[in-house]
C-alpha cells in the first residue's frame, strides 16, 4: 500500500531541523485562514473538512516512501528520525467550524494543535483541500445567487485542473448550491444528483452524406428521434448544431409532438452558442405556440455569475443554467490564498512549560499574523448575522452589551445588544481519530444554506458588497499589539 | 478494484442513444484541439499524453460501476448495452504528436478513431488531462522564458486545485521548463528533482518568550543555527520573518561565517515578502561585503512572468525564482479551452461503407469545426519553424515550393521553398495497447525544448507575440467550404 507524499519538501527538512534541535515534540498551534476573499467576495464557504479528515487518516509513511525520502535527503542519517516517520500518525487535535459555514478573512478555519513536527507535516495537505474546495463552493454560491432561484448545473469536468478538481470540485459546487453535476464519478462517490443528455456530436453522428441544408436538417431530426426513443421521459435536445431557428427548434418541436402522442412530455431544449437572450426568447415563443409551455430552456456557453445576472435582468426566459469552465476553475480568481501560520508554541524553561504566542511581522503589513489559540464567535440577532468576534480560546463567550471595534480603523465601532453568541470552532479530530461522522455533501450543503441565510442581501451582493464586521476581542487585540511591539525594529533613514 | 467513472453523464446517455439507433459500432473520428491559446499566447505545449494512455488502460466498468449507472439510468434496460460496458476496452487508435510538442490553435492534438460509443465515452477523460497539463506546461514555459536562464522553482501545491493538480501540475511545469518542484509526491512519482528548505514557522518555533526586538533577533539566529546544523551543505535561510535588513540578513551572514569555519559554503537566502528588487540589492551588497559572493538570492511572493521580467529588467540580483499560485493554477487564464469534436463518421448505404465528414456550424462562426481525418505538417527551414499545414491524413506531404494561404484572410499568402516537412501525429495506441514506451518527464521536457527552439524569439515573446502561420491544405480547405455550404441555411430578415 502506497500513500501519496502530500507535503512540500520543506516540511520534511523543517521536521528534521526541529528534531535535531530537540523541539519536534513541543506542542504547536497552527491556524489555517485566508487574508482576502476571492472575487472580492467578503466571505467564503468553508469546504474541504471531510477531505482533510480522510487525508489525515491516509497520512502514513510506508517503506517505499521512506526509501524515496532517504534518497532525496541523504543528509538525514538519524535512524530515530526515520522511525518517527515510520510510526507517523497524527495525534494532535483539529478544531474546525462545520463544513459549509460562511467564514471571513483572518478567521481561523482550522486550528491544528499537536507535536510541532506532526502539525508541520500536515501543512500542504490541509491547505490544498481547504483552499481548493472552499474556492469552488464560493464560486458556485455566487452563480447560484445570480440565478435567483433557477437551477444551476455544474458541467465543467473537461476544463477542470485534473481529475480531483473535477470530482471534488463537483462536490464543492453542490455544497455551494448547484443542483446537479454532469460529472458521473462525483455522483457515484458522493451521491450527488447527476444529469446529462446529448452533445453536438450526437447530432453529427447522424450526418451521413449530407449534400444540402435540407439533408442536414433531416439528419438532425433523425438524431433527435433516436434520442427520444432511447429516453422518452428524459428528452432534452441540444438545438444549435447547425441553426437553432431553422433546424434545431422546429426539429425539436416535431419530436416533442410525437412524444406527446406516445404519452410523454419533453424536458425541453438546450442552447449552447449564440446570443442566449435572443435565442431563448425565440425558443420560448415557438415552444409556447406549439403547445409546450412546460418545455424548459437550458442555456450554457461560457456562463458566469455576471452573464447569468444580465440574462435574467433582460428577461431571458431561461429555466436553468449549465456552467462549466468559469465554475470548475473559479476562472475569474482561481485560487483561495489560504495560509497556515504558527500561532503558539510551547516552551520549556527551568522545567516549566510555557505557551508563547509568536507572530510573523513580515515585510508586508497585511501579512502580520494573529497570536495565540483562537476561536470565532458568531453574533446573531433574531437569527441574523451582526458580526464575528475573533477571541482567545480561553476567553468566555461575550455577554451583555458588546462594543465591537474595527481592528484597523479603531474609531469604527458599534455596540451590539441582545445577541446570540455561537462559538464556531469545535474539535473534530483528536488522539488519532475523528470525532465527527462522515460529512455528506447534503449535510454541508444544508450548513451552507443556513449560514448564508443569516447574512443580509447586502453582504451577499455580487458586486461591491457590504463589508461584514469581524473584530478582535480586547484581549486578543492587546496580545497582538504587544507581540508586534516586542518584535518591531526601529528603522532610521 | 474500482475505477473512477471519468466521463460526463451525457457520454453514457449518448452511447445508449447510438446503441438504440444501431450505429454505436460505426467508426468515428474525433479531434481534440483548442481554438485560442491561454494568456493570448500563440501556442501551447501539448502535455498530458502519458496520463491519457494510462487513463485509457484504467477505463473499465466493474460490477460496482454498472450497478451505480443502472441506478441513475433506470430507463436503460437492455442487458446487451450493459454487457458492452462490462466488456469495455478501448479498441480504437489514437494519433498524437510527441508529448511536449508546440501546438497551435485548431491543430488536432489527439485524433481518436474507433467505434462511435467507445470514442464518445473517452471524451471528458482525454480533455481533462490534455487541457490541464498543457495549460500548466505553457504557463511554466512563459515564466521560464521571463527568467531568461535563471532557474524557476515550482512551489504551488497548497494553492493547487486539488491533489492531482498539485502532482500532475508539477510534472507539467517541469516539462514546461521549471528546474525543480517543492511537491514531494511529484518527485517520487515522476522522478522530478525536488527542493525545499524552511518556512517562517521554522523561525517562529524558536520564539520562546520574546520580550524585545533583540530577543526576536536572537531567536531567529537560534533557528538559523539549528537549520545549519541539520543541513550544513544545503543551507538556504528565509530572511523576512521579522525584518530582512535588521535581523534576517545579519543573522544569515553570522551563520554562513560559522558554516565556512566548518568547511561548508552556504546556498544563500530566500526573500518572501516586501519589495524584491530593493531587498535583493540589499542582500547582494551585504553578502558580497561579507565575503559570500557565491551565496544565492532566491525570491518568491506572488511571482508571475511579468513580475519576473520586470525584476530582471530593473537589474535585481536574484538568482532563482520560486513561483506558486500563479503557475500551479495558471492564474491569469486558468483553463485551456480544448474541445473534442466529431470530424468523420462511417456510414453504410446499400451495403457500402462511406466515411462522411460532418462539421458543426454552430451559432458562433469561430466554433465551426474542420472536417475529416487530419494531420499536421510542421515546415522547418534550416531547423527553424516557417509554418504549419493542417492536411488530410491521406494527402502526401508537401514537396517543392508551397504557397501557404491564410484560412480566413485569403490574400495573406507566402511561398515557402527548401523546407523540411514533419508530420506530427503518429499512432500511439492501437487495438487495446499503447505503441510507445512510457513517457518520462525528462523525455517530454526535451521534446518541448527542441520544439520551442524551432520558434523565433518573436513567436515566444510574452506580450503581443508574432502570429505563427498555420494554414490548411487546399484539399482540406475545399472540403471544409463544401461542408459549410451544404449545411448553411439562408437567413432572410
């Protein structure tokens, strides 16, 4: 049995560095968080937790793995170190919100506590899952939001960045609100509803020796008829192989009439090129006049949230949207920049153990990290989001009137009363085993829907949304400032 | 043993439609090609062939798979059809250029011939591999080109769109010219050189109870010393955890001096934030003055081809570039829009077999496909690229003076003489087995380098490159126009 070595090589060299310094078993606390939302969106849906929990279970080193690592790190000759890897199981604790929860910049989405070398080795694996899947779920949410209640179908596998991107991406998109996927394996693996009908090649396969437009039209009719015979109760026909108005649409209506004679109602037509607003109106009118007001019009062809919004704003009679590339790659902003930063480290002095809370100052002020073991408290009033407070784990939940203070613009404040406080991070993995059941896409999808329903329409707006209140507790703010000032070096020019 | 169902569900419904119409075993020819290069780049490196060949070998349907498909397609009750899937092996033929070859828009990168239902089922799998890997290889090539001979290191796994994207992406990036990857599993799986040293967390792990900037600086020195002891011959130190000029750099030099006393030369320093041009100059000066002119300066932090080019244009003394997100996601254009289109289909009439060559007209003129079994002839003169000619497979290679004619702007012509003609597509898979050896990343990397060396600097320019000549043979052009006119329906307004 072989396990993928899902880490950056520096996680191994650092692990050995810790080992040589004798600090590899000190307790360390890492936060996984992002600094800026993709698409200038003010939040992301936290997705990838189930992948993370399964990934941790598979995070092992067999003899093959050890041999490979020894070959690329011949400097490491301590057998004790290699034995540490041979016995590797993650024994620490992971804290996380429920998969699907809305999370804001700087909020820990995972808090990982354990032996320094163990938590360091997990870095890349945790980031890859959470960054990718949260990104795609958030992209999906935006398209679903734009579709304003009409179903969105994910069909991007062929443009996905690899097989995982297609399959895990379909799961994330479903959690973000799409109704179905075309990716068969995502259906099988996760139980997500799948869908699919025909491509243009199906029509062209019936183009025998076509010599005239009439013969091309006949060939299309033959293709449609064949499809309707195979799937009489699932008849959705792609109508733009040669000409929507002169061929695809009249052929589809002819086939729908025959179907009805046999007692079947058609699903409808799909338009995959051309001006979708114009063509959908042409199709709607013809279908209505032919007596098929129930036949749906599905549109696809390079859709994204803005095209969907504009089509609907123009009153295009489209019943469902198929989205491919722009969703499965989050094309307009294809990476969530989640990071994994040390927030606390145990230290021994005179036989006593201390937890120190370092921060990275960095040359970029926006990259300064927050110190300590933290949690996030979501404040709701009448079920609606009023703000988040990042607190130190050992603080009590806030009670009574609460003055929230913007962490940068300190004069920006608001007082919140009569709120409900919900601590978002709870342990999900401890001592080598997961503490929560397998998370199905449906569970995470529900979590996302509930979490999103707490936000106002202003927060959910696609363009120039309202910035949510995410503040730091007084104790965290003071610790943060103290750690900065302890490290800040005077620059004299 | 379970196989992933790597297809869009419509490939199955179409397969059944073909089966019901009795045409599923007719010979069909599909082309895989792209219409427009990513990043407005005039070509891509064709990568993904090894993945495709392995994917085809794994393309099977076990009983689990059949059961799942039956559950989602209950309309399909023909046991004969399910038996076809149970026995599924791809028996057709695949033609492809060598993995790594430069390919231009509209040129077939794969030509797939076989039974209609078989070639249809492969659609998504072929597209996913080729689209993703060709994209990343091309993105890597641009960054390597910008780096003008300095090494580029791939380190994007944490931002990749899933685990495959990280691992296969690292392989593609290597083929595109990067020198090393940080992704350990890519090293193990493909034999690509890997590299890695330390993150900021390594420094912060030594921040015990820091009370002053001096103590922070001491902690960093302690971390550097620990790392140098673990890897005395591989000492590369990240110098921007608190302050490059006042802490990281002087600490690094102190450690380098100790190393030298022990007989080791340092690798150098890494800068991961701040202004890289300014900081690299500061580091270079200090390292030179301290007697370490051989110590390298590695820069990272959101680099892409344009930042690399500009840093070098400003004379920043950077010796190697680490690139993450922008490479592994091809951030500025994260999808190659490869498509898979029917180009020919066998037809029986009066007991005779014909190969008809349909095209898709589509509502978008740029999406009109090219008909027939095609190949690509690369024309070289003195080893340099002068143009490509897309021809019909049964045409002879061009000989003697050749008039090349732009397929759209027909007045744009040039006559080429004394050229060498190389047919790019050759069979790589036939009758259920691959015809070529396993393609190593090094082989494909060499192919890419040779193929790129045939292009002029004008073609390889990052911004506003010269458009290469890619024309159609007269026979193909005439067939194309004939097929269009046979299908074009008169629009009267």
